[in-house]
């Protein structure tokens, strides 16, 4: 009697779902002093971690909240009392053992007196 071997603890790539963003941050036009909110959400297995990028780097001046579900994650970035230094391109980066993906970028434009 010969039994096939079973490798427990290993999931072939077919069982790991592709990460995608199903909610991307959107462009915001704000007045100086306004509060601004960006939201992004991604899915995948394993569930990725989300970080925020401003102009392509992780130095973001704001408060980010991260919510993780069984197969998805959502991040909300709040920037309080925006000033001209906050204007730029914002995006989410999802990271997991299977790799990284980045959301579409959204522009924060500031209107008002300098």
C-alpha cells in the first residue's frame, strides 16, 4: 500500500489570492485649515499591510488608521488643518509576503491665501 505524501503548512500559489485595490484614494481640493480624509482598501490572502505614500515616499504628515479583516484591509488617512506643505500626490502601498502593490495616486490641492 502506497499513500501519497501530504505537505502540511504549505499553500501553493494557486491558493494565495492576488492582492488588488478595490478602493483607491481620490483627488481632494481643500481650503487651508480644512481637514482632509483619504481612504483605500485592498484584498488578498494573506491580508496585506497598508502604508501611505506622499509623492512616492512614506513620510506622510497625518494620522492613519488601519482595519484588517479576514481577506481585506482598509486604511484611512486623516490630515488635520491642511497647509501648503500637505499638497502633493497620495497613494497606498500594500505589502504582504507575496509582494507589494500600489494604489492609484490622488492629488491633494490646497486653495486659499498663502
